C-alpha cells in the first residue's frame, strides 16, 4: 500500500508496473542527507531547521509554500541545488501529506529497514562461503530473528494510525 524508498531513479515507474495502487514515498531523511551534500557545515543547523518546516507542514499546499519560502531565503539563494532536489523529488514527498502525524512518523524514513539490512550484512560478511543455499538461508533467518529482539518498543498511537490507514485504503487493508 505504501512503499518508502531512498530516492533511487526509476523506482516509482518500476513500482507502478508491479504494484500500480501503491503510494511511493521518498525517505525524507535521505532527501535531507542529499541536500546537505551541497552546503557548508556552518550552515547545516539553519538549513535543516528550514527544511523541517517543509516536511512538517500540515498540508501539501503549506509544504509547497514553505519550499518556495526556502528557495527565496538566504539559504535557498546560497544553495539553489537544494530547492531543485526537493522539486525533483516532490512527487514522492507529497504522499505523506495524505496522512496525519502518526502515520507520517512511520513512513518518513527507511532507517529501520536499513538497520535490519545492516545486521544481515554483518552476519554474512563474517562468512563469505556457504556449503549450500540452505546454510545461507538459515544464517539470514537467524540474523533476522536476532534483530527482532530489539523491536520491543511499541509504536506510539499505532491504533490511531491503523484506523486512519483503514479509512484511506479501505478494503485493501485487512484488520483482524
């Protein structure tokens, strides 16, 4: 229903081919990291604060206004590439504005997925050769099982987020 990716080119088209009804959201954290590549370290706090007003805006229209304000600001004038990056990715930034803050908090980043991938890579890296495919599958399964031990934190306001997703996605979301 919702796919959050790190802004790979062609991802939206590929997903629309296989999963045509899926919303594609870019990872806001990756978008900010990409924006930081162009700036002086002395300006980082100010630029991050200015970009925060964009992705935390209450509506798409307000976010677009904040982006325009940023582009006209001293930071936007000094670093025009940042505004261009956000405008280029705008189609994948907009989906999060369909939802309230509870769901936005869940879908604005891919960091939890990246942490799981990192733990799998760490286990595989120590063993470069496997006697067979089953051995590799078992090792990956154990890495995932060990990672899930750290998932004890509950997501705050999950029930409210789930109900909101049910309203948005209708019968596509099956609650049991």
